[in-house]
C-alpha cells in the first residue's frame, strides 16, 4: 500500500458522515428522529408480528374458525402454541356442528413470528397481526395470550396484555 492511498478511505468516510449530518438539517426526508410515543411512523405494509385467531360474525365463541386440528401446535418450532381440544361439538357461526378448542394459548414471549402456524392452517383460522407494543411488567403471565385475547374478527388488533 502506498502512502498517498492510506488516508483516502478515512477522508471518504468523513465526507459521507458530513454529507449525512448536513443533509439531516436541510432535507425533510433525511430527518430520522421520531418523538415516540407521541409521534409514530406508519406501519409497514408487510409487517407481521404475532398470530391471532380469526372469527366470523359478532360472537367470537360461535364464530371461531379454529376446529382444534392441532396442526399449528405440532408445526410450531418454539412450541409456543398450546391447544386443548373440546370433546363436544358446538354450532359455529353458520349453525354447523364443529369441534372447537377448549383452550388455545400462545406464549408471545417465546413466539418467533415465523408465520408457520398461518401457513399450515387448513381453515384460515389464524393470521398474523401488526401489533408490536406487547410489553408488560409481568414476565411470565402477561405475555401468555388466551383464546379470548387472541380472538379477532378478520381485522387486526391484538389487545395489549395490560388491558
């Protein structure tokens, strides 16, 4: 390596840093500081965080699409889904008798948001939500979501564990 080339990399790096520093004051799109939680960046369209159970109709218990086939529980890599199948068939939103889960729990502290549970579900009963503010002071019980907390209509919006 010759002596004149020795400092060129350092100078190029300093020039890029200076350009970014000055650009952050001059160009509106270069401003990166967001005063969270008062200001929030818009959600990315492809953002998916934690699974939720889909239900049809107004009554979440009758309209739950899940028939407790246990496929998502078996395929979950971190084993964070726990399902207990109900032995009695109950009428669904259309009046047809279906099995339903007696218990359907997801431990979101373990969930790695891989979306495998969504892909393997043959009934489209589970989808990924865009909620990301699930922090809680309860280390163990606060992030264990029950069937009632997970049940959402075809829209988005997991209820925070604090509510």
